[in-house]
C-alpha cells in the first residue's frame, strides 16, 4: 500500500533541502569544486607546485579573508570569482580548504 500523502510530503521536504550539500560538512563537495576551478593554479589536492598561494597554509580561523579573496580576487594572479561561484559554493570551498585537503 502506498500512501500518497506521505510521498507528497517526502517530495516537498526533498525539494526544500535539495540545495544542501550531500555530506554534512561539505568537504567532498568543496573538493569537487576545487578540482574544477582552482586546482589549475593551486595544485591538485592543494599540493601547490609553488605557482600560487599554498592553500594548506591559509589561516583556518579567517573565513572572512577567504571569502573576500575568492570573491574579489587578489593581486594580479588570483581571479575574482564573484558571479561565477555562489556563496554556497564558496562555503563548500572553505570547508575543503579548512579540512587541509
Ligand atoms: C589563474 C590562477 C588561479 C586560479 C584559477 C585560482 N587562484 Fe587563488 N590565487 C592565485 C594566485 C596567483 C594567488 C596569490 C595572489 C597574491 O597574493 O598576489 C592566489 C591566492 C589565493 C588565496 C589567498 C588570498 C589571500 O587572502 O592571501 C586564496 C584563498 C585563493 N587563492 C583561493 C582560490 C580558490 C578557492 C580558487 C578556486 C575557486 C582559486 N583560488 C583559483 C591564482 C589562482
């Protein structure tokens, strides 16, 4: 026996929570975005070949600086990601960077 009311409620809840990351801490999602958008300069798995800032050394208590640098860019080498990445995606990247890779 299928209960249509319950299924409806399930779909509604699924739709409400769909934008949330699949893993609780977002590290895995951040890793996927990182390898897509950031690894070319910052190195695969944050293993930096010395071309850009070594993200494993980024201060873990300074999320504000991370969000600003990623949104607005930094110096001549780091492009601004505002408009290309959502606030949620930047949050996921932060979770990954904070995890240390
Ligand atoms: C085209 C190469 C390039 C790409 C792609 C790139 N970066 Fe960077 N990034 C740099 C360079 C170069 C610096 C050093 C900038 C400086 O300090 O002058 C940097 C610096 C940073 C910093 C340190 C800024 C600070 O506060 O000192 C962070 C954080 C950062 N990048 C995050 C990211 C993230 C996250 C991505 C992917 C969304 C990304 N970068 C993609 C080149 C890049």
